[in-house]
C-alpha cells in the first residue's frame, strides 16, 4: 500500500514552530534562531542566513513571561542555539528565574563547546541537558552528513569539555541511509569513548526539510535497518548505558526493541493512519510525523 499523503505535511518541507506553551504538551520549546553553522543533509528545519537572533529573543522572553506555571521541561532549539553566544546563557538564566526547578533541554551540534572557556560558563547552571547529535564513529561520515569539514572534531571536543564540567548529555543518532550500516560500530565507540553520556537516543528520520531535497542520499525505510539497530541497542543496554529509540513506529521494530521505544514525536506534529486504529500497541507508539512527505510502506497493525 502506498503510504504517501496519508498524513498531512507542508508542501515546501518547512516546519511551523509552535509559538505558545501548553502545560499538557510534550514539547514546550523556544526556537531561538533559524541560523546554523552545520548544513546536515537530513535537517528537518533548514537553516536560513538571516540576522534573527534579536527578534526571536524578544518573542521568547514574552513567551516565558506568559507561560503557565508548573512547566517541568523546556527545550531550546533552532537552528543552532549556541550562535546566541552569551545570550544563550542569559536566556537559560531568565528561564531559571521563572522556573527554577525545570529541566532545560538544549539541542545543539555541540561545536561551540570545543571552546572550554565558553563551556565553563554553563558549569554552575543546574538541570541542563545537552542534546548533541553524533552521526558516526567515523569522522569523514559525520562531516559528510553535516557538510562541514572538521565538525566531527569540534563536536567530539565539545562532548569531552561538557563532560569535564559534569554536564548531562543526551547523545542523538539520527538514523539514515548514510550511517545505518555502522550503528553496531558506533555503539562500541560510544561504550569505549563516551561512557559518560547520560542518555543515548536512536532517532528515526523526519522526511521534511533538507531530507526531501536529499531523499536519495538519506532516506531508508526503518524496516531495512532493524538488524543494525538491534545490535547497537542491545549492545548498549548490555553495557548498562541508558539507550532509547525515538520517532520509529513500534510496528517497524523487532519485538526485542519494543521496550526501548518511546512515545516521542511532538504532539503538535504526530499523526496516525487508518491501519493504526486496529493496532494493539497504538497507545505505546510514537506514531508518524505529519510533517514527513513519505511514510514507510511497512506500517501495519500489531
């Protein structure tokens, strides 16, 4: 069955970010800039070359001021948040004044933290989690995906610098056609070289933004990388590292991986198709990206 078009998506591949906070939402995030110093081939939010930091800053301050009480998790995303430089620290501190106990999850490519002086500025801020992508254990593959030579070296140095200040790190691996074959090797690399990370997240591809443009390079049906994913996840779990799977419907996973799957897709862009209504696992499943141009033809009820 052809799955294309059964979920709605943006014709131009762009994502309209949610501009209000909801106490019942699983995704309360501040979008701080559309600029980025990487050009990842599968980026769901393609960067723009425009000076927008101040305009987003003003919107986000108002958003924080008017947000409901009791938020426990707040994301900071972009673009690349560290392009704010000192302003990122000021933003985190402003959030802490409003929500002193909240967890702040910063999604960043980690390259700015290759500067230990910048990294040290975050040392005394509590309840921070840095979500950082590592596309491969092989530097050339990582740099090919980011389209920036030297990005692997800077990201790795950033990871070690953040570890040196005791920061909590979520390592993110977006699975695509260019890196899926080395997932088992990557798991071993993480165990040997990055055992300090708090969480490891294997993530399904959102087929929007640059992923549409680079479809032939990056798209692979999740059903086709289950052997590699299973080996990587089981390895990390056996080595007592905290590993999870995000953004992949349960029906596309091997049964051995069900327990690692998280109900993860942002509530404002999740959808289900007709086949999902008959699935016994629907209440546990992350669903599908409504923003994706194509879905796996292997979706089926369990």
